[in-house]
């Protein structure tokens, strides 16, 4: 192990240990805590999934009286086996910021003033009624989150899609995971990974496609490091657009030019075929070949429409298509050497190596996000390295229930819990379970997230209820959508825990109970559903989002559809929701089982979890020899012909730099929670712009000096960061988006993948100036 990697691992371990100690009773120093034999008073330890990212780490929350006072990793949770990242170890402190919202607020004469919660809920219901009467049902909307609990999302979908009759339901997971969804659907016919986290213990090779796991998924990254340390032969390949902490810990770091991962993936497939590494028995029995439309646009204009068309092709046509992607040709496009392309192809092609491919936002936040997901699946399908221990293409999620709530419950405009609104059979089942006329459920999707905020700007939407998310920081091309929300005739309801820029545009603010202040479920990246009970009371009049929705639903006249009591409503909702998935392909564990365990994977059949889907050795729904890709009508996985196409915007003489945005280890998303944890805020108190040292020298920029980053849409001034934890190549800047005082999304472009409708936050053209 080289010195750099050893130092990295040591720093990660120290970071975790200090964080764990410091979290016990906030305010007690690490040194003082070491001298104490036991924390004062009695502590009751209760299980809960972590509130951050989509890993789903199990925590044990220490509760004393009415306060959460400590946290540690749950050794009984197979996800993290007792380990946490720095955010997890400090997670209970997010409950206790000084500016926590405890009362409802209503905007009167331009100012938000406190009112009784009942008055605020009455106003929300009245405004919904008024808007529907004057402008129609599609003038009201709800925008939720991958932080919604499963009951939150289920009740929102039932109210808006089933009772009100509008498909104006979206969630911020459209911004982070939609391309993963469409990638799964187009390649396999069903969403979510076929593998599980056990693959981290079985794989021989890990190739990370544009994701910095050391900071974004540090616990899973630690499992990769542990596997390598235990076995010796294991390799980690970091394939990315900038050098990060993940690069430092990898065995090899390979940089590519933005967007050209498409070309490199095709070149890998070219090499697999050229060298005779195709697993022909797998391909012949389990794979079909298809092509779709090309030159599909970027969605930058309002009312953009696109529908792909799948056409079958032969293997010979696929092979001919790949002739444009020889390693030498792709080297010119991507900047990746032909030698490195062949090296990666050889790792995938070696029949004696089990390979995991891992990705998050680098592939998903991409104007061809669906395509690059397809292309990585192509590599695994050509080699047959899929749906078995250690052989796993794995899309990781960035929110605790992006899978469980948004993808499984279906809180996107086109979705229902078990299907899509366009299918009559799915609408009939939903109508039956929800006890509404089937005509209530509109067969036509309305607006995906970007178009929903465009509709708010245009006035097609007049009422928007925002829960558990902060779009006035996260929306690309932000200035347009903030200005649109502030126009006359718009009514914005925000369910929140702290003041944020989204709170600032609200007409009504509802105080929300948070995480362990209410009972709930999350669903993580490996199809694991996790339950927790209420552990502490919420402050003031704060109410969980599920019950806020129920209160408004009853005021709208839908009491029969929402009959549950405060004592049992979470269990009742779970039981009703489970009816949608009562089949071997997606059966969920019963409430009592989830309550007793630190998470259960679906499909859950005959008392057993399914770890690897589509493989008859592990999946009871797979009933064909070898593998059974039962999501597709031909029971086969699909390899797609997807070309390289350039991004929507590239650097030019006026705007000569690429802008890439993302996160840092210490902060989560917009920082509205983590920036209120003193130790995390102190570690990274403000956003910055990473600059390559040579670019900085050429422009006369020094570390810590103020610079201005500008695009055709907006600009932001912040401090320069040179030779920090990340190193962009020449011609690229990187900015984390957690800091609401430096709104980098005023600079980004609202181009998106035409298939998934997910925006590309990783690529736009900017210029850099000294201030």
C-alpha cells in the first residue's frame, strides 16, 4: 500500500473516531468525553436509518428523556456493520438548530408572521380549492423529495393523483436519479439494482464512473478498501473528470473529458468483442439488441417533447456501429489513452474477475444520462457479469429514500406505485385501492420537475406545495425559477424545519417534524426498506409531512380516502401500500418484520429476502434456466446502440471553462441541516471554486482570493481553492452547491436528458475573473 493511500485511510478512520466521540452530548469536548466512564443519566438506544444519502446506514440513536443525545453505528445493520461517516456520527445535532421552525407562518402584508397551525392548514386547503375552481385541477401541484418518507410520498400521490385528479406530482429525485430509472427500464424493463451491497465483499475489480465515493458514499467506499486490504489482488479504478480523494485511494485514476464517457464505454465494448471476451452463452440466451433515436436535443426550451423509439437490430449491426469507437478514435475525443481504454476492457473481459461498476451523479446528471447508463449495462451484458455475487452494475442513490419513496411509491408525474398512469390496468388497480373513480386518475403525465417550474413561471401552475426540499437552491438556471415563483398569482406552501431560500418565497410555512420525531420508512439503494419509530417529540407545533397532507385532504372532502387514526396511521398506510406490490417481483416485508429488523430487502418472498434479482439461484420470480430478465416482454435484457453526442453547451472563447458542481464530505445537498452542526460547518464554512494551479497562475489568482464565475445565465463571487482536496484538470472549475450564500445554480444550465428529464449539473461553459 503506497503512502498516499495509507494516509488517506488513516485520515478517514480518525475522522470517524473523532466524530463518534464528539457527538455524544453536543458541547462536551472530545478530551472531556474520554475521561468519562459513561454518559450521565440513562440512555435508551433505538434503531433508525441515517438521514443522509441513499446508502441506508443503520444507526443507534441514544435517547435520554425527550432528547436525542448520542448516536453510533448499528452493528446489526448489514449495510454499514456499525460504521458511519462524519455526517452520520453528528446526525442527531440536526434536530437542535437555534432557528428551528416551531410555529406555522403565513405571509401577511409581505411578511411571514406566526399563526396557529390550524389556521395555516385551513388556508392551504382553501387556496387549493380556490385555485382548482378558477384555473382547473392541473393548476395545483406538489413537489417533494427523496427525503420524503414512504408514507409521505404515498399520501401525496394518493391525494393529488387519486383524489384531486392531477399528475402534478414531482420530487427532487428527478434531479438526481431519473436517468438511473430510465436506464434500468430501457435495459431491463424494471427499476432498481439487481445486486446488493454484498457485492462489495465479492468483487475483484471496482470501476467508479464519475463518482467520488470517498466523500459521497464513504461507508461503501470503506467496504471497497476493506475488500482490497483483505484479498490483496483487488483493484479500484477511478474513472472521472477531476482528481478527488477517491482518486488518491484508487489503484489507478483515469481522467476523461466531460460527456465523453459515452465514447469510452462504446470503446470498451469494441475491445471486448475484438478480443473474443464476449460471454456468448449468456448473450445468445439472455440478450437482445436495440437502437433508439439519435440527435435528440437537450430540453432547454419550454414545452420540449421527446419520445424514444426502440428498433431491433442484429449483433452484426451492433458490431458495425462500434467500428466508430476504436480506442484510437476515442482517445482523440475523450483524452483517455488507447492503452487505458484497453486496460479497462481487459478488466471487464477477464472471465476470472468479478467486476462492480459504480456511479451516481456523474452519469445521471448528464444530457445523455439514460444512454450512459445503458452503455455501462452493455459492458456487463456482453461479458455476462451481472446478477451474481460480485458482478454488479450498481447505481448508488444520493438521498435516503430516493428509491423507496420516489421510485417505488412513484412520486413522479408519470408514475403510480406499481406502474405508470398511461396504463389502464395500473390506473384501475390504483382506483380500487384508493377508493376513487378510475376516471379521477388522469392517463396523461403533466410536468417533469424542470417543466413544472417553467409552468409555475408561465402561470400554468398557480399553487405549489413544496415538502422536504430546497429548490430555490437546487434548480438549475435558478434565477428564472425563483423569479417565476415570486410572480403575482402564485401561491407557495413550504413544509420545512429551518429557514431556507425556499422558505423565503413561501406564502405559508408549515413546521415539519423531522426524522426520529415521527415514525417512518425509507428505502435505500439496494432495495432495503428500513423502519424507525418515533423517538422524541417534535418542537412546538411541528407536524410530520404525512399528517399535514392528511389534514389538508380531509379539509378538501376526502376523509373516506384518509380514514386513519394518529395512533396507527403509519402501519395502516404501509399495509395499504403493500397491496400494490403483492407479487413475487416486488413483495414488501410486513410491518412487524420491518419493525423488528434493521431493514429488509425486496422482493420478500416466503420469509426470504432477494439479494440478486433475475438469477434463479436467488430470485423466486426468475423461473427460467440461467437468467430470467422478466421485466422485458421477451424475458431478455437489452443492449442498446447509443452514440456519443456532445453536451448542450461547451467552452468557447468567451466562456472558456467547464463548470462542474457537486458535494463535499461534510455537507449534504443544500446544507440546510449540516451547516447547523457546528463541527461540520467549521470544517467547511463556505463554498469555493476549485481551480487548476496552472489556470490560476495564468490568471494571477491565488488561493483564498475572491473570483467571479460567470455564465450566460448568471454569476457568483466566491473564494478560490487551489491544491485543495480536489484537483480539476486545466480548463475545468468545480464548485460545491451546499452554500445558500453562493448560489452556483444561478450559473448552471437547465438542459436535461430528453428521456429521463434529469438536468445536467456537471457541464456548462463559464468564465473566471479576479475580483
